[in-house]
C-alpha cells in the first residue's frame, strides 16, 4: 500500500506505507535512522556516514554525498531514499527520482531539524522514537544556560575549509547554531559558504575564529596560521558535527556548547 507525503522542499513523494529498503545520502540523517531503530531497513549510505560506528560496517556504500553510484543504488532496490537539498547535488537527485521515491530535507534552523525528524519518524513508522529524540534535544537546550548576553555579542568566523579559506556565512544551519551559541557571525554580510582571502579575514578582526573538525580536518597545527592572519582573534578547534549535524546528534550539542562557553570565559 502506497501513500503520498510532502517533503521539506514541497515535493510530493509516493512511498510504501512501511519502507523496508532505505538508503540515506546524508551522514546526519543516517545516524538518525539508526537511532530510530531502523538498522534492518537501512541498506545503503554514503562513504561519509560514520555514525554509529558499531553499526555502519555491514551496510553498502553508494559513493559520496555529491557523486552517487547510481548503478549501485539501483542494485540495492531501495523503496525510500532520504537526501538533503544542500548536501546532495541536483543532477544526482533528479536522476534518482526517475527510479525511486526520494524524500528531501531542507534545513536552516533547529525547528527545521525537528520537522525533519518528525517527518522521517512518520514515514518510517517510528513516530514515538522520533518524538522521544526531539524531546531529548529540546530538553537539553532548555537545561543549558542561556547564551551569554552582551551589549555587543562576540563576533565569530567559522571556518569549514582551507586553500581556499571558506566560512559558513548567512543562510546556513551553522550560522543559526552560532546564534544559538550566542555569537555574531563575523561574515553575516555574506551568504552561504564564501571563499575568503587572508586580507578579508584580517580586516574583520573577529573576536573568535572557530576551525571546524569537518569537512576540512582542522587541527591544532593550523592555529598558528590563523593567529598570524588575525593576531587579536582567539582561535579554537571546534567539533564540526555538533555545529552542523541536524539529526539525532543534536542530543549532544547543548552539553558541548555549555563546555565550550565555559572554556571561553
């Protein structure tokens, strides 16, 4: 028995009432599916899907988030594919939609993330599990101390790449989470993920520079490079998953933010 649902891009998707062969094209949503208890239903995922580490090893890999192996996906015969507007590429999604039901998320805020989790819970028959995860995330943020209120909030540049330098600017989930953290995005005048020169970074003089652990694997050895560019900035390596993953990993974000705020005091 099939039914029609609307995804977060406003597209109609005709799905089986109880999907039994699911492929995830997004790491944070892959983890969510496992946490919903869908281990048996998951048949494929990307090579970037790394959580939960103790369960992913047995699953087929279908390429990257932006270069799917369409033939491999066809071999797996999914009855539901779950993707994301930002993380996947339009041409690949368009091709997959010719053959399979594809449900797409489109996420910029925590509310968007909650809506995604609720919807995926509904279409997979895991409504109660999804509600429990959402409530746990909300409770974590309610229990965490509020973001420090400054008459002028600290400015922060959040780097996701090196060579070229790239930051998360406005119109991104990371930008939203910086606001939740209590920071002002130093590059809020730009959109999405702009490339920057060292001169542009130096001109901004952000109070904080966050170097994300992903997608570029920034580490302590890069701190000096950014201190040279902007000597007045405090440079910190941060857990990129806890700023950018919008699935069930958000259960850990509030506690991480609490500890990170404490380290900045």
